[in-house]
C-alpha cells in the first residue's frame, strides 16, 4: 500500500502534483480538457463572495455562479457559521432510528415558501436523485398501471441511468440503457405535447402517461415556456390525471428573479417540484423534491410503503442544517430581488454588445442572473477550425463550441473572469453570476467581454487552438 496523504500534505500539493494524481487516479482526459483553457493550470487558495483568490495572487471574478450552486456566493458567512455550530455542538449526522429536528424544520420551511399544497418533501443528494425520486413517486401514484413518461427534446435532468435517459442534451452522445416508455415532445410546444400524449393511449383509449417532465425555464438553452402554455399544460395534466413535474434544479432559489421560475405565474402549481444546486448554500450536497399532498398520500402514505423509497444519506444532519440556513438567507436577503438587480444592468449591457459586435454575437437571451451569449460561427470560421484541429470538422457543434471556448479562455487569461458554456445544440457562453455580485462586477464583466470580442473571433480562435487545444487533443 502506498503512503497515505494527510490533509496538511494535501493542502501543500503543487499544481503539477495535483495534475499527476488526477492523471493516475482520476482522469487523464479531464486534465487535458481543463488545462486547455487555463482554469486547471493553477490552484485556488480561497474564495469569498463572487471572487476566487489563486495561489499565485490573481483574483478571479467568478461569473459561472458554480453552474447554479453558488447563488449565495463562495463561503457565505451565515452558511459557514451554521455548519461550524453543527460541528462544535456535536450534533448527530445520520441515524434513521431517531427523528431529525433539522429534517422536520427544513420540510416545513420549504412548504412555507412554495405555493399551493406543495407540502411533502424528500431530500436526497443530487438533482438526478431528486428527479428519479419524483418519477418513482409519479409511477407509484398510478400503481404501475401507466407505462409512459414524457420529456422534452431539449432538456437536462441528470446523468444517472434513469435521469440521463430523460436528458435531451448534446452531452448524451453515448446511448446508455434507461427507463422504458420514454416519449419525446418538442420543448415549449403544447400542441406537440398533446399529440404525443394522444399517441400514447391504451388499447381501450385510456391515457398511458404517468408523468410529464418540464423545465419551465431551460438553463441549458435559455428558452422558456410561455405562461399561457404552462397554464394550459397544468389544466391538461389535471384532466388526464398525469403527474406534472417541474424541474427547477438549476433555476430555483432566486436565480431567475423569482424564488422559482414557475412562481412568477400566480396560481400555477406542479404536482411535484424538483430542486437542488443552491439549496446547499454552496457548501452542502443536497437536493429535494416536494409533492402536492394528494400525490404523496396516494403514492406512499401507508405503513407498508413507508420505506419504499429511501437512501442512506436522506436528510443527512449537517446538510439539512445547512439547507435551513440557505433557504432563510435566500428569503431574508431577497435573492430574487438581487437577481432582478443584476438583470437590470446585465440584460441591456449584453444587448448593447450584440449591437456593437454583430459579426460576433448572433443573439443574447436570459432572465434574472441567468443569461447566454450565442456567438456566431460562420463558414469561414468553420473551415479555419477544421484546418487547425484536423479530425474534428465532422462535429456539427465543434465550430461554435471552439469559438465559445476561445472567448472563455481569453476572458480568463487576460481579464481574470471565469465563465462557462452550455453543451447544448447552440453552445452559448453562459453568464450566470452568483447573486453576491453587484452592478460594479456586472459592469466589469461587460467591459471585459467587449474588449475580448473587439479582438475578433478569428484571432481569438486561432490563438486559442494553437496555444491551448492542439497539443492537448
């Protein structure tokens, strides 16, 4: 057995040593990918709010928002204090033989902030687990008598076998086995969805659909359902007794300018809501799904079904304590209002850049603190990308992806700003700051993106490929 590494030794590892350990014990390809556009070349010393401090002294403005995890920012003081108090007081982490006051309080608080009779909650670890739990409840609600579940052609619901089979994303380029009975409908298209449900009738004409999975706002494509379509969908599901599941894993907890995106439409209530990301305050791995009371009661609320769905880390003590504080911070510090303040500066700023750089930006879209910049990638750039990186020109997404990565790399290298891209069909540059950011940070980002695009996409692409990608790939 090789010598074990202590915490103290771990914190002294150099970037090269970490890369070597990753190559040996984690993933060689991950090292190649991350170092290709700069992030992985250095190690982080500490982080606070919307800023990441590197070991070499650089200060990075984090406009990735932790891909939805960091609505509270890095190391929010109230979140740190809650976790420290839990440890200092020797609270019990997990033991299913005792009731947890943290689990009880978190369930109450979630019900208190959600509309209607969304009252019964379950708290696993990841968004994929939340979606799978919701799907399982919907199937049990119908007693196994219905066999069809519907998801959109553009969707992201996780990467486990079950949730992954319900994900319509370019990331799923390899087909794994998945749930049976999946029917795909066009995102946001109620007529298309109705037609798909009509095709899924039983021999006697009954409805065979047990659940419809919907992202009211798609964080990967920056598209959204109209209010009218969502309300009609709600009425349609009620009439057909289909369990309507809203996935707000990313868009919840204030990110889009309302507590959850669907809550901007008064009186609209799904049967089950799934969420995660910032529920853990940037520190805890916790997700949740909350069901309308009649759905839960019919599916599970009898003695022989009590443990029909359970996990080892369901309601883990420190995670639920953290989530209690995270939800209270969201409400007391008005995170939806913060997202709207960011939007008031960010949205018009991005539109100005679109007009200033028409050859570089096709369009911009988004809401609250969740926006995307869809960069142009014409035939000339496609030919250039194919020449610089032979063997990848057959990928229809490769050109746009490479252009977007070149902008991300330049923002990081030259302006100390971290962003990311969404690996969907159009690969937008995501602008999704933590809600700890303010107008000054938004302006700093907009100025940096303006300066970056002024270089020209061809120049950015050529430099990125030659310096970063060709050697790694």
